[in-house]
């Protein structure tokens, strides 16, 4: 096995994004000690509810001018001491900024749309979507931005996406699981909004994106199965309208070609409950010589495990299985999944930081940002 791309892992799951934050967490968060000499009154809940706190009160409590308090609250340039003092005053007084006033003054809503042009069922079936969305939202909250999750109507994805994008008044958009669709690509191209993709978009869409090295992931998964003596390696793929699925299959085919092995049976699936089980069961019945399955997600791999067991075969003795994602599913199923790990939380955070940086400075940071993938060896292969 080539060094540097595989490691052993026990059954403990992979930790997600650090420091989970509740959606109600404040627009302004500073962790600092109270400045020397500052004495900030702690208002009672009744007082906070009975009358709104003004910017002048915050400035007086912090010992700074009104303009300085305004600059700090709106993310402008101020001294470290002023930032600490105003942050402490805001926290103690329970100050809440007038969002409408800030929007008019700054021509911004501080809202970011998180859009996934997928069936809403994907949110509940695919842990990748859940993890990257949570990580992106957490990072946006930390930057004082409010994420808005937009799901598209599976019966009319373009029309529902158009309705949201044209009427939501967001400052920018993060797109997850983009499918190749000429109408949707044209719609995004018309928008005068900064957009970041999680997952490489089609070549026709030139926009900043973050992604995992999916080609490498598909390659090392298949190489590992070949090194285990497997020769009839099937591939269970997500929809090839997504570039990630295309890249993972490309890595699979590269590894087989380098080893002089013919590609095994192949099936392309949407994310639907039960679909992987029935598809893999049919594939095993038609091709009983299959001795390994590379599944392009842990969700698909879990379905493969169920189908293999139902056929009377044993994993990994008769059929080895490798998944992709290293999601919580990988350690919950039995046998536990050997899988390709991708840094899901990092992808969400990186996309959010890329977009928030663009909203702050007016310029994009470096892109694309492609994160490494690695093999995590457990029991299924």
C-alpha cells in the first residue's frame, strides 16, 4: 500500500465542526475580560424588555464615542481596547442592533442563502449535506451573517430556485450539490451576487468553489481493493450530473486501468431510501462473480452491505465494500465501513469564509480550495 494515504481507525466516529453554535447565538460575540476601570451595569430582564437599549447607552457604558461604538458594532476599524469595551457593554446591556437601519445604511442584509438543488429528502438521507450545512452556518454566525436554508421543489427545481434567488434579498449564496442543468446554470449566471460552490461546478459555471480531491479518493479506494486481491470490482455511483460523482468514478477507472483490470458492473443511483439495496441486489444476481463494491458514499455503501447480506454472502470474506465520506454511518453499520474520508466540516467552513471574506472586502480569496482525501480502514474491506 502506498504510504501516506491510508490509516487504521477504530469504531469511534469522526468529529464534526468544532464548537457547535445555536442558531440564536448573537450577532456579536467577543470573548474578553472587562477592560480595567470599566464598570458596566447588568440590566435586568424586565428592563431589557421594557425599553430598547440605544447606541448612546452602549457608548457611555463602554467609555467611547458614539461613532466608535457604531464602527465596532458594524465591523469597522477600531482599537483593540474599544472593541473589548464595546463588546462587553453590548453583552451586559443586551443591545440588539436595528437590522433594518443597518441594511439601509450599508446596503446589505447580512443574510446568506444556502441552496441545495436536490430533493428535500436528501437532507435526511445524506449526512454530507447535513454536516457541511451545519459547518457553513456556524461559520456565518461567527461572522455576523444569518444563513437562510433554501430547498428546491423536486417537481420544479429551476422555478423554485429562481423564486428564492430573485426575492430573498440575500447578500450572497452558497450552493451545495450542484447538478449540471443548463437552465439553472443560466439562472446563476444572471445573478449579480457572489456565489460559492461546495463541490466543483460544471465547466460552464466559472465561480469560486471548495471541494475534496474526489479523483484521488476514488483511486485510493480502488487501489486498496485491488491490493486485497479483488478483481471484479463493481461501482455504485451517485448521479453523474454532479461533478463529484464523475471525479470519483474517474479515480476508480484510473486505478483499474493502471492494474490492467476491466471495469466491473456499474450502477448510477439517486439518493432515495431503499434504492441502493435493490440496485445492488439486482447487480449481484446478474453478476455473481462480483468480489468487491466501491460505493461513492457511505449511504450507498450501507445499502450495499444490506444487499450482500441478504444474498447470503459475507462481508468482507466474499465481497469487500469501501464507502466514501467517513460519515457517522461508517461506524454504525456492521461490519463497520472501510471508507474514504473527506473533511466535510472543513468544506462547509471554507465556503462560508470565502464568501464572508468577499462580502467584507469586495475581493475573493484564493480559490479553488481542494482538500485531501484519505482511506480509513475498518472491517468491511
